[in-house]
């Protein structure tokens, strides 16, 4: 006579999970999984078994946000750098269409320069900056919870970060445009004041909200989302300078 359990294939994952969990009791918690979060092997296996059992033996479907957060935990620097490159490139695309409309020929090298800045400079530097800021204000010189967003915003905007990253942006874009050292320095001199004026109209309020309500792990994501419009502004400002230089060279 056929067993009742054999007639119900959906119960087999529960039997398998029970057998494995019974065997796992003898393994203990001594072997950790390498990585940022050290989780015991038994916990990892149990978590995977619970996920598979809940879905009838099949891996649970993950949404885009869960997939992104997984990579954010496994490789935060690389994930944030790629995200920054994509969003800064998209910001340049928006700037090109806003400036010239759909009839304007798309400037691929300009978009690639914006993406390169976001990926190789802004992403890594912002990741290190936010990590350092958290260590400085929370651990090294701890301040009260109410004052913490204001202290972070002040350091972020009025000490090294806001002026420094904008100087880096204009200087690196000048080098990528082939202006050389002297031309890149001159570009910084011409662009830094209007850039900082626009910066202080937007970013202090954004960062105050960011530091107040957003967990540290996702603060750069907020910056990158707002940077979608900010990158469009910078790309437009940058393109005006390039067009003016080309016009000057043609007349001379």
C-alpha cells in the first residue's frame, strides 16, 4: 500500500528539511561564513531551507530592490560606483535633451565622460566620505542624536567635501576633454563659483534630510538619486564652457 506521504509530494521538502536540520544539530556554530556579516553555517542552511520550504522546494523570487540590496551588502564599493556611473551618465543624457531637444545629435563622448566621473571618482570617494563621517560623528566624537544631522551636514557642505568634490569634477572633466593641466585648472577657476552657488541652494537641505531619516547604508543612494538632476545641471554647465572655448578658438 502506498504511503500517504508519498501521495503528497509537497510534503517532501518538509521531511528533507527536518532530516537536514536534525543532522545540523551536531555541527555546532563554530564555522563562520566569511564576509562582512559573519553568520554561522547552521543559520545560513536553516535560512535557505526555510526559504525553500516556504516556496514548495523552489528558491523564493527576489525583487529588484532585494537583489540590489544583496549586492550592496556583498560589494558596497563596487555596487555604489556602478550605480553612480549609471546615474551620472543618465543625468548627462537628460541634460543633452533638455539643452538641445530631440533634434540635437547625441554627444556620446560627453556622456561617457560623465559616467566615468561618477563611476571612478564620485562613487568611491562618496562611499569613503560617508563612512568616515559616520565614524567621526558617531564613534570618534559622538554628538547627540538631535544635533547629529546638523553636524554631519555642516561637515559635509562647509568643510572639505562639497568644495573638494566640485573641484575634482571640473578638473577631471577638463583632463578628459583634453585641456591639459593648465586648461583644467582654468576650468576650475571659471566654474567653481557658479557651481558652489548652485550647490548651496540644493545640497544642504538634501543632506540634512538624508542624515536625519536615511540609514547610513542607503545615504549614498539618496545622493545619487538627487544627483540625477544635479548631474544634468553640471553637464549643462560643463557643455556651455566647452562650447564657449570652441567658439573662442574658432574666432582666434
